């Protein structure tokens, strides 16, 4: 049992970096708002979500460290089963009940850790810049049934991404101003991000009855050879102060490759409304439409969310992410919690996987 716990700790902490098939880095704030965040991003997250927001970001912001830790509901359920049935892991599988076998077959372990350092709002006569270093690690253990055995497929992925972003307002172009005047007198801004990527991956399959003899160093050795990649994001924003709104169109992972693999691009439309309905209680309402030009099923494209700031003491968030509810809260500007569901089926509202994420932020 100690070896199993050691394996989980290694996958969650020693394997430390960044992860996911694409290079996209989701934040706890966005997930608490149901993923509707593209037009909202106004801190370090704009480097990944929307570099176009640098065109209106005039304040220097330094994120010294943001640590995020995430797991899913299946992990909690399996942990409870292991506590109650740890003695069975060293016994004969024939002694297991059908309920035990079904529990393991449908079980899984998921751990996700991430951190970043970033600086945004670097103002120059030529526009605004931002730069950061994002690291995220994900470990998965999935169970699969075999003849007279149950096997655990273990995988770990680590991504380290360095984004360099630029954004500027297009108000210096007369014809752009004329066009903006016809749309209500707002301002256009553009932005772009160039990303350098290092990805480490490893997989291992073991019988669950032999996990007690598993050496976590096997996974670590396979992570020693990274794949190098690079990619680009572009963004166009339209800020309309008269209705306190921002409209965004962002192309993520354009021409992005990691080793010999190509990452699928994703065009996202975002809208944010930030009305001053109650003085002292800032409100944000947002909508995202993902994969605008892709073939994702219609309802899975949509995310909606909202955020209310209670005088800086607490921020409460909520939304719907691919048909599933989400909730988030931030206390005293330091600690965040997000609870959200992700659709794993073909259609929104079909098959849910629920996640829990906590985050800690230190910044200037």
C-alpha cells in the first residue's frame, strides 16, 4: 500500500509541469465561471486566454506564483474504497466480490497540478507586452478489465510553456476609428502570443495485483526525453464602453506543433458585460462559444458564467460548462476553489465528469 501511495505522490508532485493535449492553460477563475472567460481575462491569464486584452491593460501586474491543484470525483470515490478494502489488494482476486470488481473497473485516479510566473502590462510606445512561464502536470490512472485480472494504465504528462504576448489599440488608424464609430464608438485592439513548449509524457500498464512491486522510478525515467514545440495565438477585441462590454475573437494554437504532432486549433468567440448596477459590487456576465468554425456539437460549444465581487472580501462565481453547472469562490484575494463538470459524451448534458480545484495566488 505504501508503494501505491508513493506512486500517486510522485505522479502528482515530482512530475511537475504542465499538461493536456493542447497547450491551453485553464485557470480556476475561468472554470468557476463555467469556462466563459475569453473576453474577461484581465490578469496573467490573458497570456493564454486572450492577448488582445493587453491592448487595454495599462497597469503592471506581476504574478509571483499561482499554484493550482485539481482532482476529480472518481479519485475521491476510489480513495474511500481503498481505505475500506486495502487488504484485498494483496489477496487473491478470486476472493473479490462482483461489487469490488465493478468498483475498480469504473474507478480512476486523476491529479493535476500547475503553477506560473508572469508579468503583464509592460507598456511601451509600440504597445503592451506580457511574458510568463506556465507549468502543469497531470497524472491519470485508469482501470481496465482483463482475463482474471484488472490492470491499471498509468500516464503522466508534463508541459512547460513560455508565452510572449503583445497587444495594442488600433485607435491610431483613422479608417478603424471610422468603422468603430459606426459600431457605437468603441475601440478595436489586437494581440498575439508566441509560445515555446516542452512536453514530457510517459505511460505504464500494470496488473493491480502487482502494484505493490511497482517502482515509481519507471515512470520518472520515461519522462526524461521531452518533445519541443512552438505555437501561436491571435486575438481581436472590440471594447464598447457605452454598454460596458467587450467582444473578442481568439484563435488558439494556430500552427502549433509538439514534436511531430500538430495541436488542433480552436477559434473562440467571447463576450463580457460588466455593468455598474450596484456601486461597490462589481458584476461580470460572460459568454464563450468554443470551436466556432469546428464540428463540435452545437450545445457543447457554449459556456456562460457570472462573477460578483463582494467588496474584495469574497468573490462568488457560477456558470454552465458544456451543459453542466460550475461554482467558484475566492477569499481575501488569495485562496480559490472551483467545482465544475465537463462533458465526456457526444452531446452536452450526456456524460458528466466532475472536478474539484483549489488555487493559491501571490502577486503584485
